[in-house]
C-alpha cells in the first residue's frame, strides 16, 4: 500500500511538472505569435499585434521613432508581409499604431493589468537575421521611474538626455516626465525598438530602445503597457510634415537600427549592413560564452555632441598640450561601438582599428592597435553576480597588471562610486601612468579605465611603450587621442 501511494504521489508530481511545462510552452507560443518585424525605409524594429479596447483587427503597436517621418513601412510576420500606414501616434510615450493594408491574421495580445511582476523573469523578443523564427530573450523589470531619472548617472543632467531624444515641431519625445520602466537588459542592441515585454500571455510594455548615446553611452528603457491605452484613447493622426528620427535626416541618436534583411534596402546597402552582423565570439576567464556585436558607426563629432559638458571638457583636456591636433581635426574620424551580449559592455574603437580576441593564463581579452602599430588598446571583461565579486575581479586585474609593471592607483577625483545604489550599482576608476626620463621628457604612457556595473567588470587599457616613436608622427598621435577617448567612453549601457 505504501509503495502504491508513493508511486501515485510521484505520478501526481510528474503530472504537475508536465502541466506547468505545457502551460509555459503554450504561453511562449502565444506570445511569439503576436510579434512582428517592422521595416520603415532604412530602419528596422519590432511591433506587437494589439487591437486595443475595441480589439481592432490588423493593428500593430510599435515605437514611434522607428516609423516617424518614413515614406514606406513594411510589416513582416511568419514569412508574410504587408505594407502599413500610421493610424495614430502618442508622442509623450514614443508610441505609434500601425494599420495593415493587407490582413495577415496576426493574433492580438491583451495588456497586462495591475502591478507588473518586479524582479521576475519576463520576456522580450528577437527575430534573428534572415529568419522568420521568433526567439525569447529574458530580462527583469526593476523599477518605475520618470525618463529624467532613468539613472543616477544622468539624473543631474536632464539637458544632456533630452538632446539625444527625438524631436518634432519643437517637442521632444518621449517626454522627460514620461513614466518608463527601468529594466536590467544588457543585451539590447540596435533594431530591438518596439519588441514587446511579455509575461504569461499579456503585454507588460514595449522596448523603447532608448537613446543610442547619452554621454557617449547606450541607454535603454521600456514604455509601460498602460500607455498603450493612452495611444488608443488619446492618440492623434501623424502630422504630414513629421520629421524622421534617425538615419541621414533627423535625429541621429534614437535606438532604431538597420538589418540586412530589410526588403527596403538596396542590394548594395544590404551588403554593407551584413558585413557588421556576425559577432566576435569568445570565452571569458570563467568559461562564460561571450559575443561582441557591432552596433553602429558614427563620426567623433556625433559622439562628442552627446557628451555632458564635463565630459566634453575632459576630451578637450586630453589635447591641452597638443600643438598640431585639435578636437576639430578629430571630428571627422569615425568610431565603431560594439555591445557584448552577456554583460552589456559597450566598447568604442576607432573604425580603422581591427579587433581580435586573445587570452593568456590570467585573462581573456579583446585587443587592437593603431594603424602604425605604436599604440595598443585592450579590453578585459569579467561577468559576475554581485558587486563584491566585481570588486574581487578588479583587485585580481590590478594584481595581474602590477605583476606586468603597471601599478594602478587612481586619484580620488578619478573615482565614481555609486556602488550603494540599490537599482544600478556602479563603480569606476581611471588611472593614468606617465613614464619620464631624467630630463622630464615623457617616454611612455599607460591609461586604464576600470568599471564595475552590477557586478560585471570591464577594464580598458591603452599603452604607448615608446613616446618618441609617435612624437613626430601626428597621424599616430591622432589615434592615441582617439583611443584614450575610446577608453573613457567604453562602458556599460545605462538603464
């Protein structure tokens, strides 16, 4: 009898587990069946089928900055496609409602009501390049806040944030006072704008993608599902002369991207985009698999425009003793920004410099050098689960560098400590080591930017072994300054 009861209880437990798996799988299937790809001229993003209170058919909610001012909009779903028009917009929340011209039968998702599930695994969605499959990605909602307070690193400089947003007819969108969801999502990349945040079979919100650069760093947030109701009830027709947000006209900095499978690109444009779509794969020291994706290319002038005043002053200070090269001379140089998928590390590199992965007994790292080979830049990444582990990784890195002749001791003014912030713990140090001869002439230089973000550790170093080799070479010195700036701007996405 006891054996029979034990067997019966085991069967019940197994049935419960199988039932949960079936419900979970069914829920994910229902969610992904409502996700679409949105292509608008040269930009791409996502959207979700949602008919609003009236359950309108053939309606797609997406991020306004993806479709604003665009001539042609194509919605793709499970191998099918339809042209779309903008039915209404709600600028304060950067939302747009699209109407399909050809019915596709996309099942609509309902909105989640009540308080969102905080600190719980939820999903956003991705459609890999040249596929129709929809893949679930995992994230966690952290808090509800206004856009102007998205992070303590930007809260004191709302003007620096607003200038990176979209603008139309003198109005920024999304609005600085708009309530957004702050969520921990390190691997948001270009073209994720408009992907729905989902839980169960309901919509929690929409990945807005955020500004491509704020103070030289990527920044992400989400629009809550409650604002979908504002779109349906308070939305207005799109103005005929609305300005595009992104591309070669309009604002450069909002986070919609390009994909080589965008049917609105020419074959030549698609080929150019495809060159940057394959990631660099490598393993961290702890064995974690990492992938570095190219996110975008822009001029240094465009990067400089996104910086806060104190960072602009820092950039100018780098050149204070330079007589032949000015910031203006550097503005036309192009910079590439890469995003590491596991940690959200953002790495900025001069476009002429090729990256490669390397490793030794202590660290796995990414390295590059200037075109003349006189300057070396290295990037070390260590994924961790806590700030304590991150501090331990930083101490280990400092010991490793000391063994190789570089003692890293920052000045107090070169330390930013937000490690006690409950939602966005962050800590950074900047170190500059100069080596002079007996006459006080610089022989070599070494720069290091050390950062811990929610436990994950990043170190970016720039090394000039022999200053005399570049002293009479203005082109190489240009790359020295660009690499030093890249070291200062390589960081983690702000959220």
